[in-house]
C-alpha cells in the first residue's frame, strides 16, 4: 500500500496513502535503516527538514524496502449508510458525482460502475441491480448529519434523472454491497472464462471527469474490447478492467493501443496516467510524458543517489 | 508558505501546506525549471513516480526556488460560527481539546491562549476576555451541522469546567475575534515595549499535549521569562512567543536554554521540534536529534545531488 501510494473507495473522504502515512521504517540499498520522520515519531504536522516520508510513499521499492509504517487513524463514524443509484446515462452519473463534490457534501465513498461492470457484478455476486450506469454511495457522520447528506445528495441525483436510492442501512447489507464492489476484478474476469485481466487507471481534475469517461466508453465500443469501468470517481479516478484472450495477438495489441490512448487522454486533460496503480514497467514512457524531462532527470538523480548500484527493484518507474 | 511547510489556525480541519500543495514550479540550482507534478497538472491523487512536490514543500529554499504553486481549494461553508471559552486551568482547556478531537468533531479551528496571551490580546485589541486559559473555537458546516458540533463541544467544555461560550455569530464579530488571535505576535511584543520577539513552536501527538503544555508553563514561570503561549492545539502544536531584552545577556541565554528544553521536551514525547516554523539556522542540531543520523545523511545526499554547489539558501536546515 505505502510503496505504491495506493488508495481505494474511502480515499475521497479520508485520503490516500500519501495523506495517511506519517512515518516509515525503510531499509536502504546499503543496509542502513532509515526512519523517515525519526524513530518512533508521530504527530499531525511538522516542518522539520525534507519530507522523506512522502519521498518513499509511492517509490515502488526503487529507493528502499519499507519494513514498518505508521498510519493516521480515524474513528468509526457514529452513523453509516450506503445507497445504490442507477442513471439513464454515463453522463448523468458522472455529472452527479461532480455536483455532489462541488456542493461540498463530505461523502465517504462514491463509486461509479458502468453498465458492463454492473452486469458483471450482478452475475458474479447473485445481485439484481439494473444494468445501467450506477453509483454506489456511502455516507459517514452523525445520525442527523448523514440524514442531511443523503437528502442533499438525492436532490442532486434526481435532478440528473437518477433512480430512487436502494438502501443498505445495516452492517450486513452494507457489507454485501461493498463486497460486490471489491469483487469487481473477479466479476470482470468471469465475463469471459479462460481470459486474463489487465487493469489500468487514470485520474483527472474532477471537472474533466464526464468528458473522459464518455470518450473512453465510446473508445471501448469502437475497439470492440471488454473493459468494464469501475471508478473512484469522487477523486476523478477510474479503472478499466481489460479482459482479454492473451493468445489473440490482435486483441492484445488493441488493448495496448486502447490503454495508451486512455492514458494520453488523461494527460491531455491535465490528469495523471495513474491515480493509484503506479508506473511499474508498463507506464515508464507515459511517466516521461506526464512529468517532463526535468522531472524525470530529478527522479533519476534521486534514484542514483539513494541506490547507486541500482539494486532496489531495478528497471521499475524510471 | 510552501517553502516552509507553513500552516495556521485552519490546519486542524483543512491541513497544512504539505496537504494542500498539488504542484510547484521550481527553479533548480542550475537554472532549469522543474514542474514537480508535470506542467499544468492538477488532480486529487496520483501514483506516478516520486512525490517531488512534497520534497520541495518545506525545503526552505535549500533545494530550489519556488516560483509558482498550485493549491487545493475549499468551498466557503454554508454556516460558520465562532466561540470563546475560558477555563479554570491550562489542563482543563487542553484536556477539552483532546476530547473534542477524539470525539471526531470536525472542528475548523481550535486555538489555545494561556492567561498571559489573553491578557496581552485584551490590552492590544481593547477586548475584555477573562484573563484565564482560553480556547478560541470555530465551527464550519451546514446550519444544522454547526448546531450539532456546537452542542457536542459545549458538553465537553462544560464537563471540564469551561465557561459558557461567548459567541461571534456574524462576519464582523468573527473577524474581530480572529484578528485578535492573528495579532498575537504584536500583542505579545506590546507587553514589554522596547523588547524584541523570538517565536518558537513544537508539535506532539495530541494525547501528549496536556503534559507538555503544563510543563512548559511551569518552566516559563521558573525561568522568569515572558513567553505567552498561543497554540494550534488541535494539531498538538503550540507557540511560545518569547519577549526579551536582547541587551540583557543573561535573559538571552535563559531564553535559549528554555527554547532548547521545550524542543527536547517535545522530542522526548515522540514529537517534532517544529510544527510549522521550520529549521532555519536555529534548530539544525535539534533536527539531527529528531530525525537521526541516517535521516540527516539522506537529506544531505539529496541536497548535494540537487544543489552540488551549495548555492540555494546555503547553511540552512542541514
């Protein structure tokens, strides 16, 4: 989680690993042990020296091996309520997301599933949601605070033609809902038995989200690819889970071309080629396009300084 | 602000510069221009390469000169309400702070002023608050959300012997209250005309805050120093504004000894020697104690790599 700067459905309210790691124990390339914020230190803020913690979060093992993390914790909210809302179009679902965020509603989770993803989730989990673009929502707060958030959110979704909310009030129902969402990967794979999965993600400024999701959906159809969309749309972040026959060379190359187009579409909208999956091997050339030559040169300088023998996850990121 | 990783009264709710800078344009030591997250990029999250933005936030000009910043923005809340609450003791005020935070009340500002600081603010701003340990509070949210926060907070402060809240409901009253708080530096200086000010700050885990504030208050009295305390206590962070006669060598050395003891007291409680003022020249040896030898060596490696000729704010931080 820390090494890849990961996040998930709760990030819209509680932040990603970048926001929640407060200290790391790291084994450096020469075997020395670094405590990025000083040994056993934990505090809400500091301005003591360079932020080494943030340098190692998301470095994908290329600067050192993380052996301990100190994390910020959050209390369990007094009240939690989840809901499902179907929309007549992708645009309506994503517009609702943008408006909910822009109204400052402190939503805890807001997940988009396109019709293909909903269909896959229904089949895999034995559910019966309408096969339409859908938002899975969750509200955290006090009893009355949650009621108020729900009311404001419903006003927005209904103005965009959303269905009445299907409720998951108790723990068991909520757990069923989020299990379905978290099983998205397996549900997607089950669409084409025998095929393999290849997940990619991008993230854009929230105002650009409707445009990129619409274009991506169109691209998927035109490319005749199976790639259900599931997104942490409250962050402007979404995934395409590509399901492909790896023995079909033509399909493999169409998937590669599609995912490159998706990343470049995000970059053209001031976004990032990866919101949470990291660079790894596959996105190294996209990173150069995203960050620019000076940025890459700076990253390479840091890598060369901290790992002069290039023994920490060599070849990855840069 | 970005170069020193600064923050202020709103940080408890909205974060510090570390949390709110999303991109920087930096002139590097060789004159190249670095866009830390890539040119014109802005998004809520990314895991694309090393977090160069966070490396430059708080680097105090020692790695490059920041020439542009992109910041996260927040909407103006629907409702805002401020309050002042006096306490019979420092312990009661700080205990209240810890309990308010631990209850998860999303307080927007919670500022502690000790009796000396309140006295100084009264005199400087023509106010008449009780000369007692005091909290200045602010609540942001919806109308009903603010009412609920106020009610929960008042329950906690009253259980700790706090006074009834003095209210600042409208914009003008709130502005008067926060102007008084933001004038704390000048109010402190006015306590001893002709003297100079020397501000220091530390930050500790919130649970350790009562202990360190109590001990520091006692130390100030025993050291016979003028050092009103004003703190962003919701972050575990507080300032002593030392007011001293710089021609009195004995007083100067007592202030130095006191501020060193204060920093080491914070370090002993897993805290940091500076929550927001930075290292500069004065806290370089404390940084070594805080971060440890491997941490300092890593910072020095980064500095040497990015500024090989040591021309960027030389001599500061490390």
